[in-house]
C-alpha cells in the first residue's frame, strides 16, 4: 500500500538504548531543547520516561495543538503529580468539568472586576516598600524570597480579603512545602505511593492539612455570613453556571483557591526576580524604566490605579523578561485520537510538547534571541509582525491562563513602584542560570543591592 503524507512517522531522536531521551531531559532539559531545535525538523519524536512524546517547533503547529485542535488533547500524565495537591482545579482538570469551571471562574477575571483588586495590590506593595526602606542598604536583598513574600500577601488579600490577615506565615510555609515536594516528585524516577509513610509523604500530608483547614474554614465562615466582600472568593461563591444555575461546591472552591494560591504567587514572584536580575545587568534599560516610573507615578506612597496604564516602557520590560524566562517553560498535551501535523502523525495516547522557552528563543522569529531588548515589544515593533503563537508566556487557546491579566497588572504595580524608589545594582560575579522544574526558576536565590533614591 502506498504511504500517504499523513501517515509518515515523525523523525526519531534516538537518545541512548533503553532510556531514550530521559537522561538528557533530566539533566539538561534546556540544552536538549536547543539541540533538538537545530535539527530543523518540523517536529521530533522523543522517548522520555518510557512514553512517546512529540516536540513541535513552529508557532503554527503550537497553535494547532493548543487552539485549532484543542478538543483532541487533554492533560498529560505529568499533571497527575500536580493533582495530588491542586486537586481538580482549572490547571489540572479536563473535558466538560473543566469547561464548566472555566465558565464559573471567568467573570471574576474580567477587567472591571480586576480593577477593584488593583487597590489591594497597590496597598500591599506600598506596605512592602516601607519595610524594604527600613532594611540595611549594605546588605543585598534576596529578591527571590522577597517577591515570594509580597506576592503571597497580595494573592492572600485579593483572594480572601481580611480573612487572610494574621495567617500568612503558616500558610505561606505550607504552600512552599507542597510546591517543593511536588517538584521533587515530578523529577524523581521513583515515586512511592502517597499513602506510604515516607518522610516526604508525611511532610506533604502535614502541609496539606494546614492549607485545607484554613481554606475550608474561610469558605464555611463566608457561607454562614452571606456577606459579599471585594475579593475573588466572594466572586467564586456567587458565580452561577449560566446553563444549569449551579454554583461551586466546597471541594471545587478549595481546588480553585489552592490553584490560584500556587500559580498566583509563585509564577509572578519568579518572573519579578528574573526581571530585576535583567535590569541589574542592563543599567541603560533600568534608567529608562526609573525615569518613566518617577515621571508617571510621582512621589506619593500609593499612586492612583489608572497611572499604571501609562507605564508603557515598564510593561515592555516585563514582556521581554517573560520572553526570556517564561515561567511555564514547557506544556504537554495527551492526544485522544491520532493527529496530523504536516506530513507526520502524533498517535493516539502519545503526548505533544509545546515549549514557550524554545519558541521565545527561536532565531527565525526573534533575531539575536538571547539579548534583552524591551523595544521588541514597542507599539508597531518586531513583536507585532510575528505569528501570535511565537510568544506564549501564559499559554494559548481555550486554556490560556485565566489569571494572565491579574499577573501582568501585579507585575506592573510591583516593578513600577520599586523602580520609582530604588536602583538595582548587581552582585559581582553572581551567575544565575535557569533551572527548569515545574516552573522556570533560577538555580539559586537572586541577590540584588537596592539603592534608595
């Protein structure tokens, strides 16, 4: 029988006997991605962890997987690790359940709703800056941890309002523990069942109980009070399915809250740490940001929310930082049925891989891709001429991150108020490299010397 174009097997990257490409992705995933990109194939067949996986390289093929044929793809087995502590929230659920949850949650993230949360972001940032100004300027600031702290404060207040006051310390530590253990489990070749009494499993259960006790307690209190507050939990509690009139159960509320907690503070904190690291390495760009922020925001402790819309260059810096260090550096999708990309087949039951990190550093779309150049994102600039899926810091298609505008608003407020008040000086000989875990973290805490104006 004659082989048609749609029946061709994708080119295989052989790796090593038995293990295939597992070791390469375990020990040097980003370097492996760059090596594969240089093959100039449309996609490549990999064997990772005993599974067949197909990495796509072109923006139009990423769009095919994430948007045009998205109903053929679901969450890959990798997400089972995240489900252990995130539950069945928007990040981990699939199918009709996911679509219903997305319909229920979406109104809370409309622009007019987010505008009401901007005041909370500004107030929490101002309080954090006041604390920073009291610190010894001779000592560098661990910005990796500092941003974890402030984004936790912001997500707690915007999600739970006044109910979060006084409970941040234990909650933040428990969430960090859950995140750390999930990263370890994701990377470990040996995964003991969660009911086994291993030290890590015991730590996990202890942290999970603390988080659940807090969240279920707040949900129960809100249901009894029946008072609407200006926070995301109130919006979730009152959200009704347009088709059935149903509202979220306590379990669904818990899962969405934990998902927002984890994704809503860690990814923003990591992105902000990378942004300050880049600015400390590029004083000319930093000076442009500082000038804009001082001119636009003035010297008041809490600028008006509408002022931040005028920080156009500051937003370009954030966008370029997200290009170089996208928190979600790779995405995997499980094929329900055979799919065809160009002349190649992705078989049913196998996994398609889309890497924003790779797409963002493709020299065919981004000349001199490793250079930090915020002018790529100026109005009418190079970014506007590219395929829409050449830049995917928040994913794409129906599963585009629901909190993308929340995150961008938060980053603009944090960077705007910081750059207005401080200069960011590098630590000599500090070499920071990306470490791809669940998110694209720095390989060690980023230290910056702050100089107050």
